[in-house]
C-alpha cells in the first residue's frame, strides 16, 4: 500500500492536520517511519480508521467536480484496484512460468529416458571384461619372490 506524509494523509481523509495529529497522539491512527526517517501513514491504516478516503492528498486547488463525483473512485479504492491488477498480472505470469517449467521438465525427462536407453544398448555391445589375476596382498608378493 502507499504511504502518505501526515499532511497528505489528513487531506486524504478530509480532516485538519491538528485533528490528525491528535488522533495519532491518542493512538487512534498508527504512524511509522520510512527508510528516510520521515513520518508516514499507510493508506490501509487510513482506510481502517476512517473508511473510504475523501481526497487525494493534493492541494486545495484540486477540487473535484460534484457532478462527476459519482463516477470518481476514492484514492484508497483506486490504489487497491491498481494493486489488485498488479497481483493478477503477477499470478498470470507465475502460472505461465509454471506451465513452461512443466513442459521443459517433460522434455528433459524424455531426453533422459532416451539417453539411458542408448547407454544400456552401448553397454551390451561392450566385450566382457577379461579376468584379472587376483592380488594376494603383501604376503602373496613375498611368496612369489621365493
């Protein structure tokens, strides 16, 4: 989920920054620090506490047209929809990758079976090993010298 700074988060839920700071202080909203040490609030936290987001965290000059308001989606829902689409795409790619891997595995197994068959046939064509004289160890060596 996206993370917003405190000003953008307050605008997104439609409350004053002072009220938002009070909600943080009271423990109603959980704040965290990002890797740069900035205080941020996850949009999922805003959705949990305040429900649908009202603004998009931009300046006051960006006022929505009330006639088109019913067709616009809240920022939080838009982000969730984008994340959902991204996850669907990843799942589709993973399924395709899995199918490709299964096909490669079948191909490799068939090749392996073919190679084993060739090796077995070649082994049958080899002459039987000649019988080697048995080594008798060090004591056999002494007995042969005498």
